[in-house]
C-alpha cells in the first residue's frame, strides 16, 4: 500500500520507537512474554532444522550406507524428534503472526481515532499552516507503514536477530575456520548491497520527483480540460505531457534496474560463498578426516545459507523500520499539537419565564440563556445576541497586524455590514466572533459576557455562518441541510430549503431530498451550493448570523427570489454581512468600511453617502474594490 | 481487456519478450547450481579428488556469474519494459482524453480521470513488471526444479507429486477468501480518505456548527470497517506461512526417511539427497510466488478495468476532420433546437434564434435556465439532440471541429489559468502572438494596468489555477486570452461577475470600439452589462422567453423591468 518515501528517515528513532512500543503494548505485558517466547521457539527450531540434515546424514545415512538388513529405528527416532520440534515451531510462528495481526490492526485503529480526535480539536491556524495533502498522508500512508511495522517488521526483526545469534553459535561450534569465511562474506555483502542501495536510492528520489511532476501536470490539465478543448490546445498539451512522461520513463527504468539487481547480486554472492566454503571444507576434510566430516560440512552449508538469509532479512527490515519510524514521528507530531484552548465555564441553557424572572429548565421552550457561574452560584443572562467589540487588535502570526483598534457594537437584531477590499480584514473580524482565532488585545462580549469565558461549543452554537465557499459533505441533501441542527425533522429541512429558495431545484434532482451528494456536491452549481448553505444556516436558527459573501455566486435574478427568504432569515437576529455587491448591504443598520485592518468610515447608507468618502465613491462606481 | 492493455507495449516488445527469456536462463542456472553442488560433494569430496573439486568449483562460479548476468539483464529489461509500458499507457490515456468531448469529460469527471491516469497506471505498471519477471519465472522454476529433483531423487520426487496439488489448492482457497476481505478494506479506504478530506476542507463548517462529535463517529465507523476487514484478511494470511512451513518440513521429513533408505541400498548419494532439499525449497517458493501473482492480478483488476474503460470509450463527438475549414462570418442561427445532457432530460426546448454577424447579444435568466447550455452549442461543445445550430450559414457539424472552435472563442464560466508565465497563458489563444498583440488584448480586457505592475510583466509567473490573482483579475486575463484568437464569434459566459461595474463598462466599451466586427454574446447577471446590446435574450426554464432590445423589454416584460429596477436602485 502507501507510497514509499525514500531518504526520509526518522530524526529521533529511539524516542519514537519507545513511545510507539508503549502505545502498542501498554497493558499487554502478558502478550509480550508470550510473543517473545514463541519467537525464541521458532528461532531455535530454525537453527535446529538447519543442523538437523547434517547430523542426520552423519549419524544415520552414512552409517547405514550399504548395510544389509538395515535397522531404520534410529532414523525414525531422529525424524520423530525433528517432527516434534518442527510442529512446535510452526505452532509458535502461527501464534505470533495471528496475535500480531490483531494487535497491529487494533493499535492502528486506536492511533487513527486519536489522530482524528486531535485533528477535530486543533485551532484553525493549524489548517492554515499545514497543506491538506500532507495531513491526508499522515492518516493514510503513515498509519499504513506503521501497520507493516507492528504486524510484520517487529516480529521478523526479532526472529531474524535471534535466529542469527543461534545460527552463529552453532556455526562457531561446528567449525570456526568456516565461520571466518562466512564473516568475511558478510562484509563483502554489506559493502556491495550498500553501494547498490545508495545508487538506487538516488535514482528513486529522482523518480519520485519525476512522478510528482507528471501527476501534478495530469491533475492540473484534467481539471482544466474543458479550457483545453475550447482553445483547441490538445496537440500542444500532448507535446508538453510527452516531455514529462519521457523523463519519468528514464528515471523509473534506471531506479528499478538498480533495485531489481539487488536480488541476483545477493543470491549469487551466496553461491560464491558456498563455493569458498566447499573448497575450504574439502581441504579440511582431506587434511583431517578425523575432525571434519561430510555431514558437518553439509550442516555448515545449510547453516550458512540460513545465516545469509537472515542477514538480508535483517537489513531489509531495519530499513523498513526506519521508514516506519519516520512516519510514526510525523504522526506523533500531529498528536502533540496544541488543541484549541477552551477554558470557558459559561454555557447555554434552556430557560422559561419572562424578563428578569427566568429559570433554567430542560424542556424545549425556544428560549435560551447564558449560564454564568460566579462562585457557587450562577446567574442567567438571556441570550439575545448583542455583540460588542471593544478596541480589538489581532494578528495571525504575532508579527503583522491584521486588525487594529476595532470597536463596534451590534444591538440584538441589528444588521452590521463590512465593506472593503480583499485583505482589509472583513472576514477576520467575523472569525474572531466565534473564536476561530483568539484576539491579542481588547475584548469581545456577547450579551455582556466575555467570549473567552464562554465554552467554545456553546459560543459557536449561538451563531451560524454562511461562507463564500460552501462545503458540502458526502451524504444526502437532507443530511447536508440538517448539518445545522442534527435533530431537525424532515419538515424543518423542507421549510429551511423553501426559505432559501432551494426547494425547487432539490425537487428536480433524481431523488429529491434523498439525492446523495458527492465530492462537495460536484454536480451542483456554485449558486445552488450557496442556497444549500443558507438553508443549513436557517435550520440552525441561532440568534447571531454571519453572512460572508453568502450570495456572491447566486445570480441577481435568483437573488431577488431569495431576498424575501433572506429577510425572514435575518429577522430578529443580529447579523454581520460581508458583501461585494453593495446592493446587499445598503439597508444595514450600520456599515463599516475597512481598509488595512482599520475602520475608516462608519454609519448607515444615507450617512455614508452624505459623507462623500470611500463608500460614496465605491457606490457611485468611481473606484473599484480589489 | 488485458490483451488491449498489454498491446500497448509497442516499441518495448523486444524488451518485454527478452525479460522472461533472461529470467528462464537465470532459472536454469539456479537449478543447475545445486546439481553442481551435489556433484562436488558426492564425487569430489567423497573421493577426495581435489582436481575434480576445483573443476566443479570453477564451473559453479561460472554458473553463478552467468546467473548474475542473466538476473541483472532480466531486471534491466524488465524495468525498462515496465517503465516504457506505463509511459505508453499514460500517453495513450492522455491522448484519448484529449479527444474527449465535453460530455465525455462530464461522464468521467476530472477527478476520476486523474485517478485513472495516476494511481491506476502505477498499479498496472507494478503488475506488468512483476508479471514479465515472475509470471514465466515461477512456473519455469517449478518445472525445472521438479525435473532436477526427479533426476537426483528418482521416485523420491513422488513426494512432491502428492504434496504440490494439495498445497496449490490450499493457497488457492486462501487467496480467494482473503481477496474479498482485502477488496472490502480497500473500498473502506475510499470512504476513510473521503471523511478525512472533507473534514480538512470543511473544517470551518464543522467547527462553526459544532459537529466534531458527529464527524468523529463517522470517522470511527470508517476506521473500524478497515480494521475489521484487514484483521480478517491478514489473520487468514497469517496461516499461510505456517502452512508452507508445515508442508516444506513435511517434505523434508519424508525425503529424509526415504532418502536414507535409498542411500542405504546405494541408489542415491548424500550429495543428491542434499540437492533435493534445495530443490524442494525452490519448488515451494515458486509455488508461493505464483500464488502472489494471482493475488496481485486480482487486486489490480479494478485498475485495469478503469483504464480500459477510458481507452475503449470512443469520443461521443465526430470531429469531422474533412469538414469545412473556413467559417465565412459570425452569423448564428438556432433552428428548432432541443437539447438534454442525458436522454430525456430537456435542458433546452424549441430554441429558434437568429443572430447577425457582428451583433452584440446579451443573454440573461435564472440559474439553471439554460443560458450556458445555449451558448455551448455554438462552439459545438455539445451536439444538439434535435434541430440545427448554424454558424456562418452552415450547420456546425459540417465544419472541421478545430476550425470551428478556432473561430468561436468561449470564455467559460469555470475558467482556468495554468501554471506558467502570463505570456504562456495568453498564447493559448494564439501561439504566435507577439508581445504587442498580447498587450493589445490585455488592454481591451482592462488587464494591462495590473499586469504592468507585476514583476517581469508578461514573464510574471501564474500559479496553478491562477491562485496569485484575484477573481476579477483572472476573469480579465481569460477574456484577453480568448480575444487573442481573433475569433469570428466571442462568447463570454458570466465572465465579468467578479469585475466591478466600472471596469465592466470599460471592457464593454473597448470591445465595441476595437473588435466591433466580432459577434459578441454576453451572458450576465447584471443588466448593466448587456443593456446596450443589439438584442437581449431572456431564458427561462430552457426556453427563450423573450428577445428584444433593452428598451423594448423594459416596455413589455414585467420580470425584466422588475429586475432592472432592483439592480439599479443603487445607482440613482
């Protein structure tokens, strides 16, 4: 699965490894004992079976050679013993891999859940800073390599390591002269494979780059394919593509040639080792037939084969482990991110009663209040949606000031509009209200309560946002509208859709409200998506509403139709509107004209026209907004 | 399907054939080597004939070197053939997509085309390389090793005859069962990626509506689905290697016992006995490998199918290569035109419309009323269901498609700029356009002023999708690009929606002044953008509701008058 990342190794493999082991095995200590025991068993039997053939030939086959009326009991005893060892080993290795599959999958699952929980808790600044693609690959690729590590890598590493030690021991007992030959070959093998590995690694990097270029080009051009058609640019595109494609072919062929040579090279180095061992062994047998036997040589040859198998297994796994640890490191980086700060103790509660005489209740009344704890007691402040922004400064990065000295208020039910160029800070203000970002200086209150004291979720429940870019989720139209209030009934959904003037086009879709939307509603026009977004806000029914270019993609013809719905939507609510189209903002209670993060003009439509300032020249078309 | 895909190796056919040949040669060496080894022990060591040992060792080294050579050659040719094959495949796919009509693109959707050209091609390439290297190698290994084992062990190799079919059956069953689980898990991955992706792009919505908990539940469901299926599949796979071990050790024991008997009666030597152990290892591992190839094949099958689907689809539009190459003038007429994107869905109904060459026509109407569809038919982005669209007096289908589109320039609503310099982007309109011509076009589109402020001016780098320009600037660049084609007909589909009214007016005036021989069709939501048009077409639910000048429509069309009043309220 997951794409291989070449050359990316963990920075702090030891600490990452320990942390990973803790995550995977914590509370599973008995399991560890069992697994290690099983691994020892299977390593032992591998070694045993490697030397079995030698002793079988020496002790059974050769003595029986040419004997008349031979007695095969000894052979049967030997084989019986061998069978028992082998069965134990098979059982052990089956147990290990069976257990580890479950452990690996469960811990990957746990890890993914932890990652997603963390993701949902992170502040927006995290999403601004980190590319979508790289976060995606944390979830898919990195967890996959982790799975490989836990399910196979660890066990194989341990098995290979343990077998290596045992085989080495057996070889040393068998013949130290031959062992020297084997050791010499280890160094040769490491050197040769190291050289090839380096070479192929470099080519693989080049290949990844070329592949990235080709895939990037494909992505860009496929998305712009309609433009290609309109400009009859097909031939030119083919030429451009051909250049990238050819380059990829070249690097890919080279990289794979080197990687593919590794196997034959290793294999034949093994054969070479065999020849040297046989020669040395033969000389030894000829020279001292009393000490060296054919059986011993045969056993040694078998052992040496198992030895080189395990060496290459070990080096391959070690590389995989390092790659997986690099992935684990990236995962832990995500898990260690600081979540959104939420120290609020003020919550929203249902209330009944009138005026000052309100009390908390559990039934639906349609009335809400802020519950403000003060010491042991708490007071109830009716939720009305009065917003005050008082001398607020804000910067995204702590260096460049985006908003300075912003002060304004909105009484419950008032409509406040922001006008200004891109980058003037309009959207930023609305993002401070629901604490997508935290202000550095000043204070923002809702109904007199500092928003820093309000629990994040309750604060956000008190307002709905309709953003310029509508995000729809895979699911039915109904589910998408209901996103604003999960417990809404089907009637509520239809009512909201009608209010947003979305009902008609929804009914024209294949399954009406049950039509499944995919890929951010790819079959809908931008305008239709905005209508759904408005319906979503309508169903949420909060006291405060933020409309950030909410109707920018709806044609004016349709907008006139939506207008009455929008008016109804804004009724009795505090509304903050951002719009390019000045006709949308002219009936606001107050219009704030922003420039470079400051409010440079304020007042209602008439006031601002009379002032003959920036708003006036915008409105009369003398200047343009960029 | 496979035949069609694999026929695309073309110039790499020689390498594709050479690879398995080298692999077979390598296999020959691989099975020869244990035989030589056996000779060394049986004859050389047993008789202590040092000369024989040296001779055989030399032979062994030679074989090893040959095996190395064949192996490396196999890897080289295999890699080159694989890379070449995937390059061809990608090339064919890309060229095929270039032939696609708009409705073909709609059918497949860009995102799915991207998957097919990237991930799917990579997966099929892996299968291809693996196949040409292993598909022949493994069975060959199986056969040769069996023959050699038979040669060395005679009736001893009967052991394999009994064991192999049983093992093959076991592997087959296991592959089949695990495949369904793997398949389910991979499908689960799509959903998993979808949930994460949607949460990343929609994080503001999630947070604004405090939906974190629901999203977590969604995510947990998808992660659990993967866990469940993978655990099932891999537990099954976990049984695979013990099973192999069981069989191979079983063989070993049987061979040892019967081998000892054979040696006893002098029908076999110890060296041969040892070589049989090696052969048994080769036989079993090649069987395992064959199983793996089957697994890989089944796993890449969906990818192959998706690729084949693109390659097999014929463009739904006949480009009429031999058609008329010259569009005489910019007159347009719609005669009883009906159109639907899917059969039976009427998007345009009974359209009749005459536009004279050089006229400026405005089109207005609600979302979904068919404005875009109407103008799409002129550049033959789609073909009518019935009726005829004529340009320059001839049905659009009578023209060579490229010539028609070169004469009809469309500024699409969803427009795209590509990464590259400003000049490169504009030269899409006319490859040979000089800087002067480009600047002229930019000037008409009111884009020259802001481009002049950019570093390097025409060399200024445009990022993918034109991300480093504002929406209005992008639109103006797209208009300039379309103008450079010097078309007979210019169609602007809501191309100034993000441009402020003043600039919008400037663009219209420049169009009137500098390119007044062009037929211009302007779709707009703003009446101000089209009020001075020669005629205005009002679309409503796929039909033309009214056609007339601004004054006429104000007079007789209540809806139009109403809209005009709402829109101009701000301008009194």
